[in-house]
């Protein structure tokens, strides 16, 4: 099946710094990718939809200036958490649509200290 | 709005069939039933999907009731590696978004 690769798998950063997470579709082109956030023992929550060549669409309550999304090519979307705070610590997951189903990256565990 | 209802947790003995139910009483005619699972600290993994006919693949079988208001995912011979949270999702095939409910935490017991 199709593969979506996410990098890094985990990252620890200091409060106030920015962190970039990459999501790549390895064997197919994805005009749309999705970013989710998952807190411990909770389900995945859709944060935003990343559109190649245009602005991302954010879900209600998600700060677009804090979670910067760039989808510069058909195989790469990036999520930058700016001015990170401890409450941003979470598991971030990206996905891309195949022909009939979504494929997910392995997730990135962000810890802000 | 996840539009599905699943039991919070289930246990299954290793080697036995695991039957995971899902209620989707408000499903629309053009909405498919999708199943994904998430093993701890990993991204979700696609399992199977169907519209109205029963479906089977190398991972599982999907049984959809005739009125399409509920379905059951069947893992025919559960192994310890099948321990995960299983999500039942309904969506229009052409739609991109996936909205996850709370899922069922399946624990396979040795």
C-alpha cells in the first residue's frame, strides 16, 4: 500500500522555540494532506487541511499563526509549531488520501520543556 | 461529529475471533464504513471499508447489516499484535476528511 513518512518520530524542544514536522507521501502525489493532534488516551483531532499551492484550512479553535502549514509540493507538507509551550506537547499525525483510503504517517511525539 | 458509536473496550482471547461492533444509525446512502486501527504510539492503519456488501481482505472481514445502521469488524484469529484501538468511521468516499470517534480498545489476552 501507499506510504506516508513523517519526520521526526519524536522531538524535545525548549519553550519558546519552533519545531518543524515533515510529512511526505513516498509513492504517490497528494494534493491534500491532513494534520491531526492526539493527546494521551484521547482520539485524533483534525487540526487542519493542507492544500498544495494554496493556504491551509484550519479547524475551529486551531491557531493558524501558531501552527504554520506549508504544502509546497505534491509530496511534502510541513507543520511548524511556533513559540512552543508545554501545552503543545502532543502526538502529531499527518495523513494523505490515496485513491480510496487515507494513509497515515507514523506520528511525531513533541515534548516541550 | 463522528456519527458512530462503539464500545469503549473489549477483550479477546488469543486465537479466537474478535468481533467489534459499530453503530452508525444516521449513515447516509453515499457514506462508506471505514475501519482503522491504531497501535500504541503509531499512526492509524487502514483495515477495510465497505458500502453495503460484506467485505473481506487479508486482515479482516466487514459485515454490514442490510439497513446499514450497524456493522461488525471481524478479526478471524486474533493475535497479541492485534491489541489496538479500533476506529469505525463513516464518510463519503469522495470526501477527504476523516473524523475519529473514541474507538474501541481491543486487548488480546494470551
